[in-house]
C-alpha cells in the first residue's frame, strides 16, 4: 500500500520513517506534488490532524495520515498546546519558542509538561485516530543537540537526559510521536 505522510517537515518524515521500519513505502507531500502550506486552523490537535489528512485525501485521493503535536505545560494552563510550533510567532522559530517558554516559566517551581501527538489516518476515505503522550518536565536551560523543536528543554519522566540528548532510536521508543506511530503501524499490519 502506498501511504503519504501529510507533512512538509523533513525531520518528522525522517523520524516517522525510522519508527515504521520500512514496513510501508512512505511518501511526503513533495512526493505527490503538494506544495501547499496546508492550513491548521483548528483549536485542537485532533482538529488539525484531521484537517491536514482530509486536505490530502480530498485533493489527491491517496491513503494518507497527518499528525499534530503539542507541548502542554501544566503551569501555563497547557500552553503552548496547539500553538507549539508558532508559540513565539508565525516564523515558527524553535529558538524563539523555547526562549518565550522559558520566560513564561521563570520563577516557577512546578515545570511538569507533556508532549501529545494525535494522528489522523485516512484509508480509502475512512478516518482512524491514534494518540501518544509522554510525561516529563521543562528544564531551566536547553541541553543537547539532537531532535528539534522543544527537545532540548524536555526531560521525559524517568530519564536524566532531554530528548535532544537521546539518540533517535531511543527517543522513538518512548516519545509521544513514537507511541502514536506504533499504534498506527500496528493498525496497518492488517492491510
């Protein structure tokens, strides 16, 4: 089965390909000629994942999946949440996003947070949803050079290192996206 990951983020495509282990040929948006910046106008992760997947299905009629991920910080009323990628502005700059997050958490002792990923899969016009969550905390300073986004600030529960200090295979085993992708991969085994 041909499967399209509705993402223009090369890092995410690489991470998902690694997690799925080549069980399905995975294409990105550029592989199907989609250069559109697909809108993400929902106020929920589920809504954005659905919006992107249905855009690809409606316009290209290919089996596809899309995800949306948010960092939810307890002390900030679950911000940045659905706005995680553009927390500090439309430029979607990770350094700016991390700086704003650290500024808003300044002086706070409780730094509990979680990453949450929702995947919407559309196979032959039928929708399926999957969710992955990893609990952890936000550190006071970034550490590590791997990963992307908020990874240098996020230390998963039970670990002494951040996502940005982990090798990709280790991160994939425990991450929010890794958990959601595993559910997706398990579901796809029946096809």
